[in-house]
């Protein structure tokens, strides 16, 4: 069971590092210093939770909540919008790669 929990924790840490990188560099470009602070504090929070709390289940839930929130922030920081997400998910976006393929 610990191996499974360890794998899920590794997954969330990898995803968080991608999202943190996007938000951090967006904050640097646009001089949004609060974004840098949030990235630093959430990084310390997730790291501290793994050291302080011996129960991996609680760590996973809190880390996944932080990951979802940072993922949403990173999506919008990278130029995403609700409209573009809807068009992509419904395959109505003209720039979507699968939209212009012919059926075989």
C-alpha cells in the first residue's frame, strides 16, 4: 500500500513543479510579486506536510487540492480561458490538431 501512495505522491509533486514553474515565471514577467510568494509558500507547505505528518493519506489529499488550485492558476497564466477550454473539449477549435484530419 505504501508503494501505491508513494507513486501518487510522486505524481502530485511532478505536476506541482510544472504548475509552480508556469506561475513563477508568469509572476516574474508581469512583476506580480504575490505570485512568487504563493509559489514559495505552497512549495514549503507541501514539503513540510510530508515531513511533519506521518499519515500519507492526509498529505495526498492536501497536496492534490493545492495541485488543482495551482493547475487552474497555471492554465489561466499560460493564456487559457474558459472559452478555449470549452472549444477544445468539444472539438470545435479550428486550431485543434484532430479537427482537420480526414477519416480513413
